[in-house]
């Protein structure tokens, strides 16, 4: 099962302001996948996006991530990031290290 984030006690204190999937929905989607005999179940939109991005260029994923976080405008190079929040700093750090390999 691939899941972005669920609305559980673990996420209550997290520095995260993205969408949270209802745990009942996670269970329903997982069980639906088992009933269908699926090898993998992708629960939410975020996981679908990340899974699809893994097949592509990491620089493209990082650019989309930062655009989604509102830190760069579409079409701007990654060298033009404007960093202000801890999650964005982490994304910038990860994207910088991954795209220079």
C-alpha cells in the first residue's frame, strides 16, 4: 500500500499542512484492493503523483513539488527558489542533493 499521510494521532504533532486521508478511507481502499487481488494499492492523489514521478527526471519532480508548495512559479528554474518554511527547506535540500547526482 502506498499512502501519503493519514489523519491519525501520529500526524497530530507533525510539521505538515498538506492533505490528510481519513483512516476509514485508507482501510476501505486497502480492503478493496485486497478483494480485487491487487499487488499494490495507491491510496491518495499525492501518492499517485509521487509514484508517477519516480519514473521521470528527479529535477522535474522537484520543480513540481516546489511549485505545489507555492515557492516558485511554473517555468522558473530551480535556482530561483524562495525558501521560507521548514517543509520547503527540506524539499529544497532533498531536491538539490538528488538533482546533482
